C-alpha cells in the first residue's frame, strides 16, 4: 500500500522507517548530522513550510503535511477492511 506524503509524492508503507515532526528535529544535533550526511537523498516536497520528515529506506522526504496527519494516513491504510 502507498501513502500520499504531499504534493504528488507517494511512498510504499513498507519503505517508511520513520515520520518525524520538523520542529522536534531542529533542536537535535543527531538529526542535523543525519540531514547533512544524506543531503543528496533529500527530496523537498514543500512549497512553503515543511512540517515533517519522512525517512524511507531509499530517500528522505521533507513533507508539507504534519506528522499527525501522516500518522493517521498510515494507520488508516494498515487497518483491515473487514473487522
């Protein structure tokens, strides 16, 4: 299953490693270093403000959607159709 993460981008749910809030990562030295180390693999989907970071097996996406919205979308996709 795929999750829409902003603009025209969709990623496979099984490829998602982490979804992080942008504000929480700004004060982290570890995340700052991670972003510098993966500078070539960063895909910026934000036209204005970035609200979250989606880390996959292959790339890092800067998303205009909040981490709470992305969490809801992944939970909705993981829920069985018939309960």
